[in-house]
C-alpha cells in the first residue's frame, strides 16, 4: 500500500462539545468519508478496509448477549469468552512495565475496575475496564457478532521510553503491517471513542496495532477533528486544529519509536535523539507558534512521519 494515501486526515469524526482542557464529549456516531487530500497536492482514493481473516462463527459469539449490562469481570470469567480471547490474541512478548506475553498483559488490564458490558445495535459488543492501579492500565475486548470480528486493546502509561500514554490494539485476524483508523470498521471506531470517554483516557495519544505476526506498527490518525455534518455545529477551529496537530505529533513520535526499535512489541528505547530534536526545532521555526501555525505544523509533521514509515 502507498503509505502517503493515509498520512492525511480523511476519516471524518463529528466533534461534539469540548470539555476543557481539550477533552472530547460523547458523540452519537462516527461517519466515514471517501474524500481525501494529499500533502503533495495529488488526490488518491482512501485506503481499502482492513481484511479480517479466520472469523468467528456467529453461533460462537451469541452467548455474549447474556452479559449485556453486567460487569466486565462476569463476562471474562466465562470459559467460552476466555477461549475466544486466547485464539485472537497474537503470541508475542509485550512490554507492560516489564516483558510478558501479550495475553498476560491483556489479562492484567482486564482485571481492574469493570465497566458494564455494552451491546449496540444487537451486534457490537464492548467488554472493558476503566481504572487500573498498575501504570494506569485499562483494556477492552470488542466483537462484531454478525461479522465474527474480534479486537482487543491495552491503554497505559509506559515507563520504558515509549511515547506515553499509549494505546495498542491487537488481533490475530489482522495480517496487515500498515493501517490507519479509517480502515477499521466505523462501528469499532465509534465504540473505541466511547470507551476512551467512559474510561477517562487521553483522547489523542500515540497508538499502535499488533497483527498476527506479533510485531507492533503505528495505527495512523487520519481523523479530521474539524469536520462536522450539517446537523452539528462547527467545532471551535483553533481547538479542533490543535487536536489534528496532536494526532500528527502522536504519529510522528510513534513512528520514530518503532523505527528505532524495529517494530518489536516489547520495545524499549529512549526518545527524541539529536536528529529528531533538530527536526522539531526546524519545524517550529518554520511554522511559528500559536493557533495559526497548526496547518503548517500538521503538513510538515505528516511528511516527516511518511518519510520515517517509508
């Protein structure tokens, strides 16, 4: 896939009201856009949807309906869910305070304060936690019972030199090594955003995905936080552009970290070496400071991210 296709905003997310400082309030739906705008002045189609393989039969997921509204821990104790969980978690070492199997790290963050199991539209299931003592870890499992898709996630504050806080999603059903949020199901993006709000997480942060090969890759922000439809008021331009700039910065930091650690899921490295620090200085001098600098900052940052990922 041509990486430059998705290193620009195209996944349009209606931004509702802001809660200071720059937190995003709940919103009803995530909508997808097929329009794109390239930093190099050419226009290309949006990237294709992610391909999920080895899907789970709907009959194997139907039991999740029994847990609607019940605590996450009740569902996770069910042997049927735990069996599915073991199937779709990639086998790899993950650094959660120290190296451990990804499955163990996920179990750890799922063994914290439960949220009620949420089932939306009779098919989308979110099993999640909202508070963890160790490194502020939280986790979730997400299922599309109709399509047989399963995705998990871990959010925490690393202490190993990795950009922090960090969000990693994972699934053995994925085989791709480049991915942007717009390529994942819109329903997943909506439920992920809802979980971020309910769990009180930082809305824009470095994020990754771990497919079946057990490596870790940048999950690119291609949301446009300034987009809104005719039924929603326009968000404050300076604040939504700041979120777009934060997304570009998060991708750059994540790309730099993974380039130095060779996409290892248990990577440890200290950030912002001399080369990267010099580039940040160059960008800030070129673009200036303040809200008026955001378009320039986003453009240069995304080009730098593309160069690193390429």
